[in-house]
């Protein structure tokens, strides 16, 4: 069950993004991103640059952008909840195997506990929720979040939430009942190939939910505010003297 949807609602005003705070707070990120856009070597070198870039802003990302993305992330979580409740028999643990979920490009790990709670409603066993991200700095923040959130009534989830460094282009383990990703797809070098690899690690009858910023969209869909990812990409291309736009890969997402 593949559910993909671009952001169709406008929740924020442009002044709320505070992107200037995010990028100004980490010149390492800006420098690394420009190096990445102009880099012509192999994929491993590009992945290293990307990991360094996101690690450099991991704390600022959690403080500044996670709250700004929250309404859309909640939409994705709600979509997952609806899909799970609709097909609960697919997640029954009759053989004692707990439900497994993979959260790709998990960043600071803010979706892990909510997903665990959604999947807990399907069985008597606690699910295993694995958050993966290319950036070690993000995974460090995610592990801190797990320790902080899994206390008191939520302490039972502490052992079933995992955060690990991995490449979203080629998930290293599986299969999973659920694959989830929020705002990671548009940052990957080959989004269509990434989606295919995600579907390959899903159990038959499983669910894949992801949201992404549409490429080359100058405005947030349904609103008048600038699309921050499109604007940032345009600024970097200007810096590099590149006039070409990104491919409209999402036209082939189905």
C-alpha cells in the first residue's frame, strides 16, 4: 500500500521559517552544501559531504525546523494511523513476531515514538521502530531524544526504538511492515530509485508513507509562501553559476 503525497496545505508564513538562522548558525553546512552541488566524484564522496553537512546543523535543525515541519509530519502520521487501522490484520503477530517499522532520513528522531505508539495498537507485542539517517550527528540527537522521551509511562518503548546510521538510498535490513519518511526524499540523489529500494524492504501487504517537497515549486503548494527547499537550491545554483533546474522527478513517482 503505497501512499505518497506532496505538501498540499500552507501552514506557515515565510517569516516563521527562520532559515537565515539555521544556515547562518552553521557556515560549515553552507560550505559543505556548495561543495556537494559542485562535486563530480563518486557517490561515496558525495554521501560523506552530505553526512557532514547535516551533522553540522543537527541541533539547529531540531530546534528550528522540526517545529515548523510539525503540521505536515502530523499529516503523515495520521495517514499511517488510518492505513494501519484499516489493515490491522496485516500486522497481527499470530506467530509472535513483532511489527517492524523503518523511518528513513529520520533526522533527530521525532517520529520514532509516535510511530511506535501507532503500531502498538495492532498487537500485544511492542513494535520495533528503526530510525536511520546518513548523518551521525542527527543519529546522536535522535538517541538523546529516545532517552529523554522514553520515561515514566513511555519507558516501555525505550528498548524498541533504535537509531542508526544508514543510507536511505539502499536500506541495509528488512523486511518491514512499515516504511516511513518525512521530507527526506527530495534531498536524495535519485528519489525514484530510492522509493524502489524502500518498496523492496516492505513485507507483502505492508505500508509505505512518505511526504516530500515538490521539486522546482517556487511556492508552498496551496499558499503564497516560498518553498524553502526550492529557494535554497536556486540560491546554491546561482552561486555555482548553474542555470538548470532540477528534474521533475515527482511526475514519475507513481
